[in-house]
C-alpha cells in the first residue's frame, strides 16, 4: 500500500506542471502524510527480516543479538498496529473520499496551462522524463564524494524517474524502455540498500534496554553494515556507469 500511494503521488506530481490545481488541492501533501504513517512499519520489517538475520546467522555466539531481536520484534508489531489504525481511521477515509471526488470533478481542466494540455502525450512524457533524468544526473555528480544525505536525495530522484518511466513506458514500443527501467531499478536497489543501512543506526537508537550485551549487539550490527556499506560504495560507480550508458528510450534517433 505504501508503494501504491508513492506511485500515486508521483503520477500527480508529473502532471502538476501542466495543471497547477493538482498541488492546490492539497492531495499530494495528504498522501505524503499517509506515507509517513506507513513508513516506520516498512523500516522495522526490513530491519527484522533482512538486516538482523544474516548478522545473527554469522555470529550465533553474540547473545545480545537475540535479545535485541526480541525488542525489535515488539516495536515492529506496535508499528504495524499503528499503521492499521491509521488506515482504518477517519483521516484515511476523508483522504480517499476527497481523492475520488477530485478525480470525478476533474477540476484541473479549469486551472491547467492550456498549451501543456494540448501537447501530444508523447511530447509531454518526453519533457517530464528529461526533467527527472537531469535531476538524477545532477545529484549523481561526484558520486564517490556524496554524503549519506546526498545519496538519499539521489535515491529519491532515481525513484521518481523510475515511476515516471514505468508510467509512460507504454508509449514507446520496443525493448529499450524495459532495459532502461531495469538498469534504473538496479541503481535504485543499490541506493535503497545503502539507505536501509543508514536507517538501521536510527532504529537501534530507538530500542531501549541498554546494558553491556545490548550495547555490544548494537555495535556489532553497526560495524557489520559499516563494512558492507564500504564494499557497496566501491561497486556503486559501475552500477552508475551502466545506468548512464543505457539508451534514453524517450529520445528519438
């Protein structure tokens, strides 16, 4: 559901340039707030299901890891319950009703930039894809020197480009769009893994308890993924080059 809401936000954002009323309706902000309520559940699910298991399997003698896992599982269950409450709540119902009514009324037709709406969809798609592609390239300059925050911003830009590419890919025959999206997905996955590793430190800080075993287990996890981050960063340049070599499928010729 979280991904579906993100895709909807991205689709609305694509057309906001041609129809300013989309932003004025406040729907993008409403959906952003909904994602923020669902996001913590995803973070804890990844931490429990993907990040902790390999460390525990490799270091079975670290007793503190098991206790930390139990505490993380408790927090994860709480976050899931909070997400369920949010989706079942009045605010969620109001957002869905507003979205449905807004789509039915199509008010963007009265606030849109007429010249943009008169464009062939293929021309509009190429403009939007080019804009998002340039944002990715700009944020990816001096890739090796980027901070964690800058890599996160690059990951978000790549995600927006992928959503747009998938959204408009049906306009372009052939296999070029599919190859481009796969390369972009690989790039996004790499940055996503790096981001999850950065988030792990924040999640560990939320786990209470303290004590020598807890502190040691937290240090082991942080050290494990600090090493993994270094390895991934060394490989990132090749992933980036493969993406940049892909033919830009929306350009003619």
